C-alpha cells in the first residue's frame, strides 16, 4: 500500500475534465484545473498551481487520454509528478451507480463493466466517467482508482420514496426508479451543517438545497437521505439552469403527438433549452437578478417560477421530515444569490423559518447561519437557515483516501 497522502480527483465530462490534487494531511489544494473542448480543434487547459498564477494553454486535445497527459505535464511542472509515491489514489466522480454501488468502490474490470451496464440510465454522464477512469488507469495502472458515485448517498432512501407509481414489472425490467444525484454534495453539506450547529449528524434533520446550474433538494434525517428531488435522471425536481425539473409526463406525449417533436427533440428541449434559459433566455442567476432589477418581466417571471418550486420543496420536505433543524443553501446560486434565499423562505415564520436580511447579505465563503437569533414562530420550533459551501472534490478525495487507507 502506498504511503502517499495525495489524492487526484477527476471529474470527466463528455468534452471536459476537471481535476484537483488534494493533500489529505490537511485537505489543502495542491493544484486544480480544467480541460475544455476535448475532441475539438481548439481546446483549452486552465491550471492553477498551489498559491500560484493561473496558467492557460490553448491547444487541441484529440481525446481524454491526451487531455490527462497534458494535465500530468502541468502538474509535473509544479513538482507534483503523477508518478510520485505521494499520490495515494485517483478518485473519480461517477454519476450513476444504480442500486449496486452504495459506497465508494475500488475500480476493477468487473466494476467498470457494471458502470458500463448502467449507461442506458445515464447516457450523458457514465460514458465520459468511464473514459476518465480508463485513461487514468492507463496512466497509473499500479494506483488504486476509486469510483465515488453521485447516486450513492441516496441509495438508502426508503422504498416508498424511491418508487414511481407505475407498473412494478415494467419499472423493474427497465430499472426505472428514483436514484437521485448530487449525492456527494448532499452528504458533505448535511454533515457540515450538523457541524455548524455543533451537533452529531445522527441527531439532526436537514433540508439541503443544492442550487447550481443543476439543482436538487434532499431531506436528510439523522445523516441518512430519506428523499431527494432528482429521479431516474437529473431532470426531475427543481427548476434548473437549462432543465425544466418537474413536468407532467403528459407534456412529453403532447409535444410528440400534437407538436410533432421527436423523442430526441423533446429530450433536448427539457434538458438543454428549458429551466431558467427556456423561461427568459438566460441560465445564469446573476444575469436574471440584474435583468429583474431593471424591470425585465421575463427575467422576473423566471425568478418567480424558480423560487416557487423551491418553496414547494421546502414545504414538502418539512412534512417528510416532521422536524427540521436546518435548511442549508449550497452551490453557485445557493451560496451567492441572497435574493433567492430570501424569497424561498419568505413568509414561512409560522414554520419557524426566516432569514435575517443583514446576515443574508454578508458575502463569505465560510459556512454561516443566516436565520435571525430570535423569531416569533407561534410555537413552531425554530429552524436554522444556513449557507454551507459545498466541496464535492474534497468529499470524493476523503472517501477515496479512506477506502485505500482503511479499506472502509
Ligand atoms: P455551480 O453549478 O454550482 O457552479 O453554479 C453555477 C451557477 O451559480 C451559475 O450558473 C450562476 O447562475 C450561479 N451563480 C454564481 N455566482 C453567482 C452570484 N454571485 N449570484 C448569483 N448567482 C450566481
């Protein structure tokens, strides 16, 4: 077993690779970066060395193998050679682990074959994740490669939350059920929220709102996920940057039969041209807030649809949990957009939920409480509302390191 303490975290997309090199002695970032437009004539690598100047290189990366070699070159230039015994493992984000993968898993040929078998339920993500694993294995065949699954945290959901109410045989034959995604983030943030409250995760019930370009909510009871908003695919649930979130499945039949759209066109519409983008032409919350300020009606409506859906989920998850100790906002929108946090929680004092405007407007990259110290709730227990920055890469690194160090 390697005595190294560093973990390289890879998040491979269809045409991109994000990476971070983390030292598990103190969780510090040794380097991070991104390769974009893999397979296109003009690719880009942005590399940030430890405490140093960002370096950008523009060149073609014909495939993921070439991209990872270039990353290895950048790391070597900073004295962070991937051949170094300091490297203990490579941790891979894998989007879909189905029902089989409930824990971080050491990659073997058999594990890789199983991840491949899940491609029909994650056609956009798993192929790229597999490619990432394959090129990393080719680069360091001797090193443990650990797959950390976005779905894993949700595999403990009760059956009544995971089942769609459709014919069981059909559902089972095609593995149609609610898997949930962003699990690494929900797990990390729910624990960090417990820490912020000074409590053991086993004692607290948390609603986590992961609001990035993709978005999902989860209800976490005593450290276990009991409900989450994404389903078979990352399309269900909240309004997102370009995804619709919940729609009547009848919309699909209607668009096909009456609108004449093909299944692929509807897939593209709901996944890439809907959500905030579909409602107002922008998927970046910063733009939407700016346009709303200027009185733009489309941007205002997009904001209101987004926030209305969030409030529905807060109410629903309150009922699922019965008792809520904290609501945690996280990811790009959740961590930065104070107006979203204020609007999503407005008027909920009777549920013990409120946000203090002064605390909400403070900008910080630390976990912080934004609910008022005193609140008239009419008897409902007070809910702590918090902003808790997520760190999926650190969580992947931790899980990968724990696995190679202890086998747990
Ligand atoms: P993520 O997927 O977590 O990286 O989140 C990306 C999204 O966060 C962007 O598309 C923006 O909509 C949003 N975002 C980032 N910074 C801000 C900000 N300062 N205010 C509002 N939204 C932001």
